[in-house]
């Protein structure tokens, strides 16, 4: 399989993303919608869709449409966009009325995409529709592809045939720590798609003290991210509603990162949340569902963890000790004075 490098392709593409994504390279600014595209069609029929693209720059652009394929890259949902190979016949099923077009500044354009499925089509096919400058000719090393700037829209096609297997399983469900001093607590479920069709499970994490009513309900995979067949994917959600709690550090409205690129966090003491002081043993119950083509199938898991704000507790213990020492000194002094008066 040929290696493919998308160099400086600044686009919000993932296997399940927010509704609008943008790309910016030099003065090229593009916005695309929707993202991603999910299509279903039977063999021998056509699947059609409209891709909307906006030139968010200050000057007119002439763009070209390049069709590539994608697969799963790692377990975070990032797509691995690559060149089609000779065996990838499904690439030839796709047609566009125009492969090159001009678009003015601030202008939206609808680009029709048509996929003609042969009778032999079966299960899932995954396309990356890349928009870039028509005169873009980056230097390319042998066996590699480079796109100097642009944006990609992902299209997932389900060829509806008998034998489709929509199935996934929970490989693991964990909290990032077993003991927290302060929130947030992050919960991650790792799912494996054991079927032959992409899936988009969704659900909630219910957090509460062990044996008590749930404190909070968190959404997981709110963006409807897909899992491709034969791959793993991780979905995470965080419980942040506590006092005090670590928050992302912002400077001029931007998140601050350290030398390694990690987000810097600082402890927030918002007194308006003082009633949300967390202490004790908690559990996070995960419930997700996916459609197997007939009904919703549940996926479940539970993880337990502790919240122990030891510095606050230590300060409280020290304060209590000091108060007791003060009370003891006061009582001893009163007893001595009383003894002297009695004499």
C-alpha cells in the first residue's frame, strides 16, 4: 500500500466531526459543510449528495476536486487519507459535474457528488473529497502524495446488501485516574467494530456517589463519530462540575500550552460552585447504544474512583488541631485562674 502524506492540509476532518470545518493555508480559506457525509444505497442504484463549500478569503479562487480514500488512523478518529490504488474500483463509481471551478470571496457553492453503485457493491466504502487550488503542484517524493493546502470532506457509503454485520464490543472502559484531588475526571471507552459496516454509537455516562443517586449525566460521542470495520476507536468525556476544579488556562481567549504542547490548567476557586465540593467514592456508569440494523444494542460499563481533596482536608485538620490547642490553652488558663481565686 502506497504511503500518503497530506502536508499542511489544515482541515477539521475526522471520522465524525462538527457540522462545519474550515481550512486555511497561506491566504486560502475554505469552509465546507456538511461533515462527514453518510450515504446508504442499494447495489445497482445511485447515491447523491451536495457538498457546500465557501471561499472565506478576500480574493477569488480557482479550485479543483481530488478524490481520495480514507481509513482509520490510530484510535482517536483521525482519518488516514491516501491515494487510491489500482484495486480500488469504488473510486471510479464517483462523478462530479465539474472537477474545477471558480469561486468568489465570501461565496458559497454547492458541488454535486454522485456515486453509481454496481450490482457487485457490498458493505462500506470511504471517500475523501479534497478541495485545493487548481494550480497547486507541490513537490512530491516517490511513492507519496502531498497537498500544500486545502480541505477534505469525508463521505461514508453503506452499500445495503444481505450479510451486513453491524456489531461492536467494549474493549475497555476506564477513568484516567483511580484517585483525584480535584476534578476534572475523564472517562474513556474503547470500542472495537467487529462487523463489516461503520457504526456511530452514542450514549451517556452517569456519575454519582456509590450507592446514591446520579450527580451528573455526561454525553459521550456527541459528534456522532464513526468506527470503521475492523478498527478500534476511543471516545472520551469529562466530569468538570466541581469545587474547586482545574480549568484550561486562557490568555487573550486562547488556550495556553506548555513546551510539549500539553494544555496548561489552573485551579479555579469559583465560590458560586462551593456547593459542588466533591469528596468520597464515586462511580461512572457508561451506557451507549448502536443500531445493528434491527434494533438498538446497548453497550455498558462501570468504573469506580475516589475524589480526595487532600490539601483541603489537611488544611482543615491542621485548623482543627490549632483550634483544639487554643481551646486547651484557654481551658487550662481558666482552671488556673479559678484555682488561684479559690486559694
